[in-house]
C-alpha cells in the first residue's frame, strides 16, 4: 500500500519551535530498518510539521511515493464534546467542524506552549472522559486531562491538533487522515493516523544506540507500520472489523480511532 513508514513520538513540552529529544521521528522504506529522519536526534513541533509537509509536497510533485505516518497524540475528543452545547461551543457534526472549532480556541499552540494559552473552553466538564478507542486499551489516558503536573497525552493532543488541521487543509489532495476521511484510503494517497506505541513496544528488539524510550517508541511505530503493510495486516487493522456497524457509523467518524486497537 505504501512506500514509506514514518513513526513519530510526539510531545507537548516546551514551545512549538523548541527542539528537544522528547519528539522523535523514524522513517523506513519498504525493506530497510527504521532510521532517524534526516539524521536528527531532536525535533520541535514546528519542525515535525515542516517535515511532514515537505514529504507531502514532494509526493504532490511526483518526486516521492506514498507514506503512512503514525503519531502518538489524540486526533479528536470524546463524543460528548461534539454533542454538548456550551457558551463558547455549538454542537459539532463532523471532525472538520471540530478541527475548525478547536483551531479558534487553541490555534495559538502554533506559537506558544499549551500551558500559556487561556482558552474559554477550560475547564472541560469531564476531564477524565475517554473515547471509545481508549476504553479498548488498558492504559490510555484522556485527551482532555490537562493536568499541569503531568505533560501527558492531553498536552500532546492540544499542541498537535493545530498542525494536523494545517496538514489536512493544505494537502487534502495527497493525504488521508485515517479514519476521519474513511476507513479505506484511496490508492496513491498518503495516510496520517493516531497510534499508541505502548501497544507495540514489546514486539521488537532495538538497536543498542537507542537508549531512550522516545526513540524506541518512534522506531517501533515505523517498524510496525512497515511489518503490517508487508504482511497485509495493515488493511485488516484499518477496516475495524471488530466494531459494530453503529460504532463505525456514529462514533468513529467523530472520535476517531487508534490504529492497531481492535
């Protein structure tokens, strides 16, 4: 299905233009082992966006094949957030509506740390609420739980979603955001999907030079995507065959799903 496999271990730490080792990107082609993208040992969130945008631009220009990229931050919120009407939020009926709404309140995350943004959406009514896909795991945390003592997936999610919105707007002709754009991406389209590296970590042995968990998580994502595509398993994971028709039609298009969770 794909020519390249990108694993991104993300972080909501620090400012969006500050490089740090908590963000790691590994990339593999169809045959080789994952390697550090551009040879870099640290990334900023802005740099991560620029890297993905560059790959998609090269694909659009016919200079590069398709990729699938897995990122370990949430791409959406629980279903109740869509349905509820609040003073600063109408009911939302699509994921793109959600992204536009989110960008209105959290778009400053492109320029400043999440902790420095004063959003009228806070505090969230149910900050520990889980999406359905998170309930299908044993340890996933809520994307709403912005606990200042923990730089958690909630911070990564709030820091990362504005960049996902930009990629979706700028490259909709070459990128498919799974599963919001559909469970089965068209041929010749790249894919960006949410992943949870803790599900993959124990599957692999790691090169001795990769001592940090962030590095290993990005490596594991890239390796798993390559492995599953090669064996045909990736298509099965993307079909979400273990979910009910109602879950697929009513929950997944809004809440999304973690690729690899069944």
